[in-house]
C-alpha cells in the first residue's frame, strides 16, 4: 500500500462481476463466493476513499485540527499491511469503515461539518490505524478524537474518559502487549481480551452461533459512532441480560435460515459482520442498512426468532444489492418520490423502490420456505405472510419493469427477480388466508392513496355538483386518474387493523371475546395495539356489520379520518357491497374530497357509504 499522493494503491484491483453471478444475485441466489467478490470490491472502494481523504487534508492542514496529520496513520496502516495483511483486510471490511469514509467524503463535497467538528471525523482515520496496529501487535503511538468522553477503537472497543470537553483528544500507546489510552491524568488500560469490559473500557461484543454445521459470527456493536444510518451516534450500551436475549434469538433465527434457506445462509455467513441492536418496539420490527456499511444491519429486537430470521434475510438483500450497485448502474438518477411501495407509508423514489422490491423478494422467499417446510406444515402465520408478500412484491415489480429509468442491466435484474417470484403467484393458498392477505394489501394501498394522492379539483367539483343535483350519471367525467403523489400526507394513518389481523393468526379462535352482555370486547393483547378502535376490533374479529356501524360513527365524529374511510371500504367489501367498496378502496381520495365539498352544500347529512356507492357505480 504505497503512501505517495499521486499513486493509486497497488492492491486496488479492477473488479468485475460475470453475468452469471449477476443473474444469480437477481434471482436471490449466489452463495459465499459471489458475496466475497462484492466484498473485495468494497475493500478497494474504501481504500480509494481513504487515500482521497488523506490527500484532501494534506492540501489544507488546518482541517486536521489538534490531531496529527492523517499521513502518519496511512504510514501506520502500511506497517500493518507489511506485518499482518489480513488485519488490514479486516479493518477495510469493517462495515463502519465504509460508512465513515462515505460520510466524511460527503462532508468535504458539501463543505459542512455534520454532528461533530470536521476534524473529529477526519481524525477517525487515527482510530482505525490504532485498532489495526493493536490487532497486528505493533509498537506505536498516536492520538485519536474523543466525543463526549468516548474514544473508539473500531472492531475493538471504546475507552470511557472524563469528558472535560465535548470534543477532545486522547493518546493511544501500544507496546509489548500493554495498551493504554490517556487523556490528561486519566488512563484506561485495554484488557488483553478486548471484548471484555474493564474499568473505563467497553469491549465490542461478539456472538457466534452454529446450526447444521454452518456458522455465523457477528459483532453486536452498540458503541461505534459510525454504526448509524445517516449520522454518527453516541454509544447506547445494552445490558448483559439484553445481550443474552439477542444471543438466544440469533441462535434460533440462524437455525431457521440454515434449515430452510441453506443457500442464503451460505451467502449471509460470508456477508454479515455486524448487527446494531435497537430496543424492541411493540408491533413494529424496524430494521435498516446502508450500502456504504456493507455487512451491517440495524435491527430492533423482534418478538421472536422467526421475525429476526425474516429481518436478517431482508437486510441481507439490501446489503447484497448495495454492493452490486457499487459495481454497476441499474437505474438512472431520478429523485422524484413517485412510486407506491407496499412496505412504506410514503411515496418512494426509484432507488428506494428497487431496494425495497429486492429486499421483500427475499422476505417472500423466507416465508415461502417456512410455509412449505413439510407437507403437513400448518403455521398460518407463515402461509399468510407468504401470500401477502408474494402479491404486493409482485405488484411493485410490475411497476418497476416498465419504468424507463431502469438501465439495460436494471431491466435484466428485475427480470431475474420475476423469473423466481412469478411462478410463486400460482402456488395454492387456503382461501381464508388468501382473502385476508388481499384485504390487508387493499387496506395499505387505499390508505396510501387517500393521504398522498390529490384528486383533480375540477373533477371533485363536477362530481359534487352532480351529487347535489341528484343526477344519476356522471357523463363526461373521468372519475379515477393516476396522478403523481404529493410528499405531504393529508391526515395520519393507523396500522391497527393489520396489527390486529396478524395477532389473530396466532390465536386458535381469532374473534374477540364477549362480555356478560354478549358484547365483543378486545382481548388483553389486542387492547395494547396502538390506535385500535372498536370498529377495528370488530373488523379484525369478522363482525363486519358492527365494523360498518363503527366506522360510520368515527366518520360522523371526524369526517376526514383516513383510516375510517378505508376501514369502511374493507368492511363493506366483506359484506358484498361492491360499488361502495370499489370506490373506497380504489379512489378513496376522491370520495373523501367530494364528501368534504358536499358537506358545505347539502341540506342534510351525506352518508359516506351512500356517496361511495353512488361514485362506485361509475367506476369500471
């Protein structure tokens, strides 16, 4: 690894991916060998970013602040490569080396400072070099940035020093197995087993699990400042008890992946380095990743190992696609937020749409494998999730395939997804679960439309005038239009119905219990679902007439509430009221907008279901 400013590092290779490997990735296959190719490309990319940062700071020495020149850390990394090249590979493969390099490079380009002074971000190269030197067993001295009393040594741990200032500097010294970090009179000694906690020291914890001969080893990183999604974050240390919970969840999740998706397991074990734990969120299982942190996933603690397995497959798809996008362009630049995505509540740009489709293709693959584990498998949850995700992901894929923003490679990629996802649409599913999946898909789509699609004002006026005049026809009026969504929602949304239906899948009798007067009441667990209303409980328990009455009452109290309009459409659909349901589930934004207008011009109260029924009769 030469240190000359005008040269490209010798170990930066020209990376190519064969069409065979490309097609394997598109179809969700491609094992550890393909992932290692992506990882090697990431190594070169990060090395080039690192060298570029060193060169940029050399041109403006003041950027380094109170720290030594980054050139000194480049020279230390060169010593590491000479003695222990695998250590350098490990540091370059570390996910947060990538997120740090990308983030700091953007700061240069945008001439901004981020959440810390620029010298703190630039100075992270000294922390990388120190960690590499420690792992290589070198004698060295350097200085590293300190943020709120924390001095990170990536992949190793965090020294906790007295915070005399928000941002400061600490000295790191390594010699003959003695490792110290000093700041003023404070000294933290790093234990020989770096992962162990000690006075003033938090080690980065590791989890290793094995199933059917296949191993997975990851860091559970709660301290690295560059582990976040967009900006650096402070440590959020989890307890020993929480750590044990994560270990148990990961053990069982890994067993499921190895057993049911062995090819994914082979690739995932080579491509996943680090998990960032987040607290559990009831009824939500958010996770995230970024293409710059190849090998890392941010995961909220799920309710069970099945959910964790699905989350790991989901994020690993993002990781693989992120690596592929560093090698080839699948789309042209188009930041417009113009797509409906069934996994998000807001409109998405092409980049997010492509990423989400590939990720939920993986989720579909997981639930399908679980649902078809054996001929007698009867897990309603897995079958339902397979039915739901295969349908909505296929719908998203159809929108993508025809979009002109895709490059030729991008069209080949989505065609590869379709090659596997398409035949799954015809696999038999029990009718009740298929109907349930279709209803929840309609719930989400209609909820998105009523909040983000604005009907044409002239159409709203014409339909409202026709209703008020008592006309029986809407001659010459185009009732439905595919308008570009707005990024500003018109009203809040509730996921209560989806949460309740999914809860019901785990109950032997998914109907809410009745009290002594025969009135159905929510179960103890159901009553904890955020934003759930009596009408939602009625719908989820199959009492559709009660649900209609409930949603009508909600609209009488708040005629603009999006979830009540869509809930009314779902309940009416279940009762066979087709015209009204069709209007409320395909163009709810128009029905609500017309209702708003006629409320000011009608002599009497306009019933939402009657207006929807009238509009629905003119829809094709």
